[in-house]
């Protein structure tokens, strides 16, 4: 798979302890994105942050949090991003979802090497 040019980047800001049907929300979102054939998704675990409730979540040893910030980033063409927005609206009951325009410079999936 290969694509370049205009695309959209969705960022989903949630908490590490957020759940969806008894599973981590970030895992459920990534699995749903894969089922819908999006180009890819990355889950990033934050070391500190706060959201709408202004409560600081941190990984500092003196104030260890069980609910660190998590960001899921998804980049794909606009049409595919538009198709997942209702799903995200349903799944993300607390958090933040943003969309921005991006230019994909390189996205290449290489074929596995054949061993002689």
C-alpha cells in the first residue's frame, strides 16, 4: 500500500482507564479502525496531562496515576476519516476528538522479504 498527498489526521484524547464493553477503550478503537480498513493508528501514552475536569494525571513516582492520558492518532484520506466519525462519537463518551489537515509525504508498506 502506498499513498501521498492531502489527508486528515484524527487525534483522540482519552484516559488509559477508559473502558468499552469491559476492554480498554484505546484497544477497542484501534480494532474497530482496523476492521474499517483505515491506513493505520498509533496509541501514545502520555506521562502527564489534564482534561476538562482539570485533574492532573501523572506518571511521576510521588503521584502515580492509574489513568494516564492516551492519544490515538489516525491518518487517512478524508473520505475514510468521515466514515469513522459516527463510530468515534459513540465510543468516546469522555475525551476530545480533533481533526486536522495533513500532507502525507511518505506512506509505504513493504512486502516481507522472501528467503531463498
